[in-house]
C-alpha cells in the first residue's frame, strides 16, 4: 500500500519501491529487535516468533527491491541484444566427446543446432551435455 501511495504522489515506481523497502526493512528490524528483547526477557516462544516474523518481512522487502532493480536494469533491453546467434550446425551422428573436444573446449561454443542431413532435429546446449555426463 505504501509503495502505491508513494508511486501515485511521486510518479516514480523505482523511488516508491525504495521508500516502501526502507519502511518495510525498518519495521522488520523493529520486529527482530522486539523479538530479541522479548526472548531475553524470558518469553522464549513469543520472542522467537517475533524475530522470525521480522526476518520474513526483511527478506520480502529485500526481494522486492532486488526485483525492482532488475526491472530497472532490463528496461529497454531486447531479446536480440542478449541472444546467441552463432549456434553452429552439427550432425546427429557426431560423438559427444568429439563435440566437446572440437567445439566446446577449443571454440568456446555453448549451443549447437543438431541436424540429420538437411532436417533440423533440435538444439543442444551445455546444460544438456552436463546432464548426459552426470548420468554416465
């Protein structure tokens, strides 16, 4: 609610997120402090409960701020700017060991378009290769 209010007043989503995150973390640290104080006062279960609530609120506020920062960083970035365009064609009968030696280790390639003569059969990425190697 606070972020919405600040966003409406300022017109800046990122500033509103900063303000809401700051207030959220302030409340969270207050809960943690109160929990520790209650815990030291002898009420173990209530103190622990309050500290956990504070910890949860602090993590939620930090995650919200990280998400807003990521959105700010990626604003205006297109898929074409980050995609890999140089996936070479490899035959489906090439041995995986050969592919790793010839293309990955020496050429630094990370993706491959697998073909059977003229027919595209799929795409192979390093994560797929690692999965196969972990099964062996």
